[in-house]
C-alpha cells in the first residue's frame, strides 16, 4: 500500500472508534499518529519490504501509561502471517478497551459464542462403594 492508501484506511478506521488520526508522515518510513481522550496516544510504524509493499508494522506509544496496553497488539503483529493495517489497528483498539472504559471484548465474544449453545445435562454419577444411609 502507498502512503495515501494507508492514511485512507486509518481515517476510515477512526470513523468507527474514538481515536483520531492526528498526524501522518512519510519519510524513510511511514508513521501514523493516533490520539483520544483521556490522553491515550500511539503510533503505527509502517515499513515496506524489499518489493515495495507495506508488510511490517510496529506499534508504540510515547506515553508510559499506554505501553503496557499495547503488548497484546505487539504480540499479534509479531505472530506468524501477514497483517493488514486495519487488522493491526483493530488489535490496538482491543488492547486499549480497558483504558477507554469499554468491557473486555474477549469476554463479550465468549458470551456471544456460547449464548446459542445449549448445554447438555451432566450425567448423574452413581457413587460406588460407600453408601450413605
């Protein structure tokens, strides 16, 4: 993706989350800076591969309060497989949910997944050996 396309993806993402794209620069690498109240900020570093396509992302924050929350996104980025900017941004949003006052998305997903599943009744186990009278 080119710089313009990455900025468009970031702006579209911002329209559905409480973050704003506050600055984008293209120098030796592309950096996209995001911010939301109460003082939550991060940036995405977009590096291209040898063939000219953006395939490597890194997320970081200048705020020490935000860094621990970015660990989930950093782990996701370093896992196997190519990632898109949108996937990375979504994982950052998931990482920051507790700071933003949103419930943990993993809990919601688990509950929604199991909401339609009927549990089978547990089989009654007969006790062998000692009987209580």
